[in-house]
RNA sequence: UGACCCAUGGUGUAAUUGGCAACACGUCGGAUUUUGGUUCCGCAGAGUCCUGGUUCGAGCCCAGGUGGGUCAACCA
C-alpha cells in the first residue's frame, strides 16, 4: 500500500556511500571515536559515538576507540574506565581495538624528525607570548620567526635535547614550516611539539616532549587506517593542516578524510565540560552522575535508556547547521521507549487517605492488574485492596472545576483494577487542610466482573494503606530555566539555575511489589510518569528518581 | 582590514540532485481508552534570508548583499 519511503541519509553517510561505490581506500570503511580522557562523556559525545560506530556497523566497517591522550597534565586514567563503560552502555563495541594516541609517540617523534630533515619543521627558541604576537591576527598576516631558517642539524640536535629534558617547559617548541601569511591561522607555522615534564598516565617519564593535537590526530588516523575521520564543526579550519600533514606522511593512495558535522546543543542545557565541572565542584549538583546532568552517567541514573538516546540522536540528524535541539524531543524519545518496556505500578506521591466506610473492616482482597497494556507478555500481578487506601491529593477537590474527572463530594470514580467508589464526605484539620475522604463502594463493580461495565469519567491509582510501602521520590526538572543558559553574554549561567530542579518527597506510598526492585529498574508510576530506582535505594529505604512525567493534558488545560 | 562554514514551518531535518516543498517533535481539534498515558484521525503553520541572473522551469546553479558561526591555547 504505502509508498516505500527510503529513510534520508545524512551528508556524511552519502559521502560514505559514494566512497564505497567509487572504491576509495579499497572500499573500506573505518572510523574512530577519539575522546580525551579528561572528563565524563555527555550526550553530545553520544551523538559522535552513534555516528562513528553506527556508520562502521551499517557499512561493514570497523570503529576504533582511541584515547586522545597527548597532554599528560590534563588527562587521567580515572576517566578511561568511565568512558569505556558509557560507550558499552550505549550499545557499541570496539572489540580489541582500544588504542591511545600515546601508542604512537615513537612514530610521531620519528615523523617530526623526518620533517625537520626535510626542512619542513624547526625549533623556535622564543617564548609563548612572542610566538603568539608574531602569529598576526585573523585579518593580518603573521611574521616569520628569526629561528625559522636555522640549520637542520641545529634543529635536530635541539629537538633531541628537548626530549632529554635539558630545557625548561616553555623554552622551546617544534614548529611546522608552512606559511606565516596564510589566511588560515592554523597554517601559520603551527606548534607541533612542546616540552612537558609531567608524567604521562601510560608512558610515564619516557617523553619530555609531547605532540599537539594537530600533530597527533591525523597521523593516528593514518596509522590506524582510518578512512573517515568525523569530528565537529570547530575543526573545520584545522582540515587544511590535517591534509598537509597527511600529505607529508602518505606513501600510496590511501588517505583518511576529515569530515565535520554540527555539535549537539540542547535547550535548557549546558554542554561545556568546563562549566559542568564547575557545577560539580561548586556542589550545584551532587556529582557527575547527578540525574540533572547531561552526562551519560547522569542520564543513566535519571532512568534514560540507551535505546532512547540512540533514537534521539537518530531523530536530530547530522548537518553543518549550528542548531539548538529542543529537549522535548529527547523526552519524547524516552517516553516512547519506556512506554513499551516499563512495567506499570501504583505509587502515590502525595498521599491522601480514603476510607471506604461500607467495606468490611479487616478485610483484604487481591486485585489483578495488567503489568503493561502495550505488551501482554509482561503478564499480570496482584495487589492488595482494603478498606483504607491512599490516593493522590491532586485527585480530590472540594469545589471541582468543570471537567474535573476525579473525586469530589458526591462524585464517582473507579479505583483502577478494583471498585467504583462515591465520595460521601471528608474531614479537615484545624488549619483547613483536607485529611480524610469518606467513600462508599459498589461491590458489584469489581474489575473483571459483570457489574464492572458501568462507565465512570475518572479512574484513579491508589495504594492500600495497611500494605503500602514508604518511599522517597526525587522529582527532577530541568537544571536551568533559560533555554540557552550558557549563551547569555551579560549573565552568568549560574543565575539561570532552576531552584525547583529537584524536589524530594519523603513520604510517598508505593505498592508492596516494589520492595524487591533494584537500582536502575524502570517503572511507570501509573498516571504520573516514568521512574527508576536510584543507587541510594535499599529494601528498607526505597528511593526513586523521576525520569520524565507522563504527558498531562489536564495540567495543560488547567494552567 | 582576512579566510572558511552555514541559512527551508515554532524546533530539528527531507526534497529522487533543476520538476507540485515532505517528515518528526511541538501546538490545536476529535475518536478510542479502567492511565486526562498509549493508539488512531484531522487542522493549522514555511513558499525556502534579500536582490538580481541563467533556464520552459530554481529551495537546489551563478553573482552580489544581509545575518549567524568558527579561527589569533606550548588545550582537544
């Protein structure tokens, strides 16, 4: 019937398809994901991971994991495990191809020596500020260093002595000899090696000189046989340098190609590693895995599924436009995923006691409930029902507005899975707060039995009071109340922190089946939202995190 | 006195490469529903940043503007 609509491919995927057809690099597809081990992965990295691993997977290629560890002062082993865990969690596998830029320090050093010998690199003895001032500005050409034309043998011996530790950090650098008048600043004799005397997490004290990013990345791609080196837009101006270096290195037809795509930006979210670190250090959040953080460990703790993140990334696509994606699309992706896989349970966040006055005292009966109407194979369960139940405070109003399909004096509702009840009265305390509701139930209306056909407007979730289990529920909302918290020149992002981003509810009542739940288990609290068990949770003290609320048409109408 | 990149409904992407601007999310209606969820149906919403040019025909090609972004770390 329906026309076969071929799913659109991104411009990058189109290039890959074309390259395969043209037989470029022997028709091979080989990508890499190159994180720097200096922080935790966030959802922006997930976008890159899905592309790097996804393209390899789809086109019968491979994707390497390569830690870009060229700067020992900023990087640490501590991050390596978390990065690997997050990639696996997302559902990708680098098999045995776990590499480090530091694996290539020897080859890189040799290549640098080779460039010096070919007159394409030289040692500059000037300090950083002088080199910087000679670089010119984007609109003015730079001027050449007085050391630019020193002899090959002098550069060679200085480079060797730099690596032996004979000189102080910052006293000399190795520069590629390209073009100080290039309109592209990256080509104005870029620094390719600098002296660093800190120990490296993998190579220890062996090296005293370390390659810069530009001198490591493209060559590492080349050494690994990468065909498509995918990175974000800000590296676009580095591409001529990437190509220049590959040109000096290549010996046959093979060459890696750098292609840039747009970074992920999300509304009400901040993606800068540095600022996220500040939030952690200033205790604005509980840590890198605070459920409000856009880190993968934060999203995981919040209850996001790997599938929902992949789905989201798939939805937003890859282009060269600097876009800001709406978080509501991410939320849509989790709801869609969780709707299929999360079992439904009853939990009352703000309990209000209902006494069913005509129900026998001391009686308990079990009622049967479907675990997930979207998936029959998830089966059924029984929960206890009795004379006293808790309902949500929001589900009762003394003076209800039009179209309020819940409980109010004289009104009838169904307690889902159990009986239809009618409100006969209520009690207030001295301060006027409603503390108890009285109802009559209709014994002929039990779910599944003949009298249950009768329709009522509203259906409420509930928990039997004597059987209820206490739980703590953490309600999370967006961390910032500005849709672009980091993009405001005149205001610090901290001024946009949402004071209501975390509300802790201590005395929630949940159905007894939940005591056996373990951390990261996901549920739909019926009529409320999706929740998952927090790491802090124990059998004695249950803790749930709200992943995302259900869509709430009533709240919207009523706003 | 620069170079490079980008510009399509509110948002994100498409458009068989020059042939009636489509999809998703969101919004707004309606149906179904023992979740005000889900599902289903439907409406509204852009004539493709501007000005010219080429062409029978331009979102797509060309020229010139405008607007936005990136580049001046011994960071990646």
